[in-house]
């Protein structure tokens, strides 16, 4: 028999080792899944993790990692602040949509005017859109004690309906021959979030993601507010004695994560996506939850995890084209990763020991 | 707009059908939460049940085997939740989310060959005189057996929790796992059984959507019903009959909303489709003041140190 013994302090070694172990375990079990689907597991894993970085067409795929990784990192950074304090915003997908709608709305309102101030205003609009959407669960929680998990999630479905309504109605391109979807912002100079350096994949969203990582790092390690966030998560009672005001923390964490998700939506709609359409959102808000946990809720970890997750997206697309691997298989693969991560986390907090035999 | 086209008898009958997935998933989650575990993976278990039930029903031609497979599929997925939260002592919120994300992916993968197929139909109850009665017939005696099974499960859970020793132990584990452990009850075993029951119920609820209510398979077809079921348990203050009441209320809103769409009300379709979610939020706000009835150990990790 084995017993679990709680460690006095979480193991430093295992807190670094579990994400790596989880990725390896996912590769093994993912390989088994791919084998069950009739694909060569080694080739499939290689296609997902190797080809985008070092394969024949890597020059094309490498910039894509930045493009896909930026929204994931941006959203996950915001989520991680709340998750650390036990505030669960799982409606980032909705905040992402609302940021995109609000930001694109600002841009479209100015069409066809060309001016330098349009894009900054759109950024502001995107952040505000996401922020406002996240403020709904935040205010309801502070004022009425409503569960923020359920409210933020319900609002995802509301935002999806609103997105459909916008792309079919208010924001539909008047020159679009009746097709759903807004004007393409890529063809509107002042509103386009184009590449900063041609061919690098680097757009303003990527820059914002890096800035968010730095800010989160400073906040958590060098700022009183960050200390309060960590304290609330690790020792809620002590936090109350230390004078932490829970309601302010809730408003802050949900507000920041909403604003960041909104920014991610805006940079996406003004850049890679280009327009508001019914199927604009592709689940970044949910994948970002995996990214946040894979990065152990640490800003630098999230940066790495975001890169890895972007890799599985791109590698998955390649495997779809080359090997006929179904898109859903990648979704399962990503879900598996979170499973192994949570399961292996026990090694961080507990020691596994053989049970000592009873003294006669 | 022609509101007279909405037939109240048919409305109530279809309301009961719309409410059944919620009812099944909600009563399962109620038992899970009564044992002190918060499983946020209801949506994932429902959609897994929806596709396992659909696939087996199509392959075997028997909707009954389909429902059986759906319960098994939901329970199997919830077993992963057991491993995470009861064995590996992982955070329940995160594990539940993992279950939902995984379930959505898995169901999409499993369902690839089943898009656009019609499943075999489950027969409706047809009692000679009773089912032909004008108003009462279609409302009370004209449904499929699973709908009645849902109501029977609610009654069973109610009786179990209120009158039996097993129910008392289940509640004790949910209120204070340390005290229950000290008394010699197997906390982990009891919670495992509850979680499996919740998974099976959620699976049945999912299959009810894919086999009876729609009936078809599309990716992500549960569309948040699992999350509404979670809200429903809060709404019901953890009381079985109130879960049923709540489910019928939400079922009513869903059906009314669809009827209004069909009747061509001046409100755009998208805004009507939002209404169940918005009303869920509204109900949560109204009822969130009273948290006293929540099981005291809900969501807390149990680790027997000796």
C-alpha cells in the first residue's frame, strides 16, 4: 500500500517538472490515440511538434506561432491573476468576442476616414468592450454574491448570439452583396493591425502580449496588489487579517482579464481575421485556460505554454492536411494535456510513500 | 405576428421534452454536490453521452441500448474526474473545466461519421384511453419512457436523501467530510459513487437531446445545457423537487422562445436565443443571497491524513 503525505511546502523541483512530464505523457497517450485513428504515431507527433519549427515550410509556420500564441498568452495572463486568487473567470471567450465587436465597431464608425488616431481608439474600444463584459459577473459577485463561474460562462453564449446578430445585421458590409460579415478591416488602412515587420508574424497583439507578460511579472513580484492576489489564493484568512478587500480584488482581477481578452479579440479582428463574422471566435478563450494552468499561473510559464499551445494548433493544421488527422483529435490532445497536468500536480504538493508496517 | 398559432397544450407537452435533459443532468449534479463535490464537467459528460448514445443507437438500431451506452459513456468520463479529484486530489474547478474541454473534443472526434444521420426513434407511451384524452392525454400520457424515467429519478433521489440511511450518510459526507471520516464512513468511496451517478445522469440527459429532442447529431449540440443544469442546482437550493420545477421553468422559456421565433415576433432571432442564458443569470442573482443550503464541504478537497 502507498500513502500520500502532504508536503510542508510545495516541491520546487516538481513544480517545474510537472508541466514537462505532462507534455511528455500527453505525447505518449496522444500517440496512442493517433495510432487508434490509424495514423503512424511517431509521424503524427513529429508533424505537430517538429515540422512547424524546423520542417521544410518552417519559414511560413514560425510567424504563425506568434499569431496564434499572442491571443492565448494575452488572455491567459489575465485569467492567471484571477485563478491565483480563486476568482474563476471562465468566460474569456465572451469577453474576446465583445472586445472584437466593440473595437471593430469603433473602426467601422470612422470608415472611410483615414487618420492616425483610429487604431489607438479601436484598441481602447476593444479593451473597454472586454472589460465591460467581465464587469457583469464582477459586479454581480460583489453586489449579490452571484457565482462568477456560471455568470461569465452564460455570457459567452450571449456574446455568441450578439456576434451572430452583428454580422447579420448592424455591422454587415453594405457592399458585401448580402453575405454575412462586416467590412474587411485588412483593406482599411487606418484600422488594419498589420505586421510590424513584414513576414515575421509580429503585429501589435504580439507586442501587447509581451508587454502583458512583463507587467504581470512586475505586478506579482514587486507590487503590493500582486502580493494581495497571491495571499488571497494561498491563505484567504490571513489575507483578510492583512486588510485585503476581497471585492476590490474581484473587480480588479475580472476587469483586467476581461480587458486583456477584449484586446486579444480586437487585435485578432483587425489583423489575422480581418472581419466580424458569425464563426469569428475559435475557442481561444477556453484554450487559454489550459495555457494558464500549463504555465503554472506564472507569467513566464504562460509565455512558454502559449507558444507550445500555438504549436499544437499549427502542427494540428499541418497534420490535418498531410495525414488527414481530424481537427477534433487536436482538441482531445489539448484537453488531455490539462488532465495530465492536474493529475501530476499531486507530486508537487504530496509525497508518495510506501505505508509503514505497523509496530507489533 | 400570429400568437394564436401557439397551442398551449402542445406548448406544455414540448416544454416537458425540452426540460428533460436539464432535469436529468440537474438531478445527477445535485447528488454529486450533496456529497460535497463540485463537478463543473456536466457539459462535457452530457455531450459525451449524447454522442455515445447516438452512435450505439444508430449502430444497433435500438434506442434503449443507446440510452444505456449514454449513461455508461457519461459515467466513464466522470471516472476521469474521480481520478483527478479523489485520487490525485486536484482542484475541482479546474478538473471540471478539463472534463468539459476534453469531452467536447472527444465527442467531436467520435461523432465524425454520424453527422446528418437520423437515429432510430424511441416509442411513445400509448395507453388506449388515457393517451387519447383531450388536454391531459398529450401532457401526461403521451411521452417517451425516458421522460418518465427522469421524473422517477427525481422522486427516487428525493426519497433516498430524505428517508434512508444511505441518504443521511451521503449528506453527512457533503456537510463535513472530516466528521464523516472520523465516524468511519468511506468518504472517497461514497463520493466516487455519487460522481459516477452524476455522470450517468448527465449522459442520459445528453442522449435525450441527440436521440429524442433534436434528434440528430451536431458538434457541440448541448450548447450550454450542462452549465444551465449547474445553475439549476443552485436555483433549487439543493432540493430535488425544486430541480424539477426549475427544469420545467427553463424548458418553458426555451420552448416559448422557439415558438415566438416561429410566430415571427418583431424581436430578432438572436436576441430570443439569448433569453435562456440571460434568465439563468437573472435567477442566479435573485437566489444567490441565500447560500445557507449549500453543502458545507462543497468543493473542498478531502485528504485523510491518517
